[in-house]
């Protein structure tokens, strides 16, 4: 068995594995994911092929995030996944490491020093779609403000990731709400293997969040959409329920080390893989 860094060219195949497991990644996630920390993606090789993968992305000098933890079904139960897990966590050094994990696996995560900090719930359904004045496409000069707003909401910055993620491409759009010449909120919506996902979403109040979600609905054109809501945004959870969206699953947000402290802004998770 060989543990090594994953190349950018290998990441799309790993995302295909994630799709096979029902994770429903976006159609163009790979480039932005890799840009977050090109040294933060790892694979295990056995018998000349990749059999397991993981990411531990160093967002700042203080915070990293673990995700994309996958092992091919025919290679499970041999200790390969755990060996790769341990290898990848070394990349984080002394940083706090976060993850959004399967709730039933919390005891296993605790064995590696992770503690429960909260819960993230995915809501899914068809959104109402309506354009709103004051909401338009992201501009190049907006990116720094969006990164700072998302960091205020979540308690840690994802500069490299969001600098790539919030730049529009064929299957991903970032919508920005402006009021009195200032940015009041934003949301990114992307096409996935099935339907659309919204994330991140950051807003100063419910009216802005509701308008952003309706504008995202106009992008989805009646296709199912999903939004991952942390326990720190109860207003957003209630709003999703009011729109008729259903909670389809939840994850355990856990940290090894001091947990970042989210701010008061309404927010949705950017991705369960990178935080």
C-alpha cells in the first residue's frame, strides 16, 4: 500500500466515487476544491490502483477541514482507510480540524479526538423562483467582501476556496444582493449530478436570505434544490420548512481542537466536503 498526494487530474475520478456513494457532487467542483489547498488531497494505492481518498484542506493557519473520505467497497475492512486518515491529518499540523460526518460514526470520530459542535441538516425540494431587484451577478471586486462575510458567519476564513468558488462558470453562479451601495448578502448555486445545491448563503437578515433563495430558485427552473443548514441558523431552517423543503439527512459537525465561533449572520454551508 502506498499513501501519497492526489493530483488535480485524479480528483474528478474521486468525485465520481462520491457520486456512486450518493453524495451528489457538483458538475464542476474539482477545480475549486483543488484550488483550496493543492497539497490537501490524498489517496491510497494498492495493486497499482487508487483504493481510498481523503482531503484535509488547510483554510488558514488555524483551521483545516476534512472531507471526501472514501474507500472502495472491495478494499474496506483492511485498515487502509484509517491509515490514510491518519496520514492526511498530519497535513493539518496543530490546526483545528473540522468535519461534517455521518451521525452514526460519531464514536469513531471521537476516537481521533473530534468533539461534537453541532448538526447540519440538508433540506431539499423545489424552490419558488423569482428575480429580485438589487440581486445580480458577482463582480470581480466583490470577492474579498464575500470571503469576509462568510468568515464572519462561520468563524473561519476560506480565502483560497471561495476565491475560486464564487467566480461564475458554466454550471455555478454566485448572486449578490446590494442595498444602498453595500453588499447585504450572497448565495452560490451550482448544478449537481442531480438537481442543484445552494451554498454558501450568507445574509444579514431574513428578507435578504429569502430574496436570495427565490433568485436561486429562478436559476434552478423548477428542478430540485438542496441547502445545508447549520444548527447556528435556526431562522433559515424554519424558512426552508415554510417553503415546503424537506429535511433529507443530517451530519454531525465536529472539531478536533478549539471550535470556531460562528457569528450572527444567517448562513448555509458552502459544501460538506470543505466546510
